[in-house]
C-alpha cells in the first residue's frame, strides 16, 4: 500500500517526492479528475493526498468516492502559505471514521 499526491502546487509536489511519495501536478479540474481515476484503478494506492484547491474543484466526485468506496482514503492537505479551511472538516471526518478525538 502506498500514498499518491495530486497537487496544484509545485513546492508541495517536490517536497513530498523527497519523502518518497509519488505524485502528479494537475493544473485544473480535468487533470485532477484524470489523476484521481488512475488512483482508483490502482489497487496498491491506499491514500490519495489532494491539495485543498483541487479537492474543492472536484468536491462532488471526491465525496462520491469517499461514500462509495472504502479505499483509497482521500486526504486534503493545505498549500504552504495559505490558511487551511478544511481543518475542522478533516477532524470531523477522522472522528466519524475512526471514533478518535483529535
């Protein structure tokens, strides 16, 4: 099982590549959806990391995947230098999914 990143920020992509996480740069909604479809087709990918902007652009499709499938887990990550609007949403998702308080 492995991670995969779909990013619209080059710094995030290169930084996570240095830590061993593969990924792609997606300039917009269509490229992000194409990358997400490839991730869904690969059974080795357990966690998909998406930057906040791309997840917002693909919100309907991402929510559909999260409801209909147990794998991969899709995690929204902030872009450096921007406020993370999804922090509370992510904590609620973790609490609901795992029963943990963070």
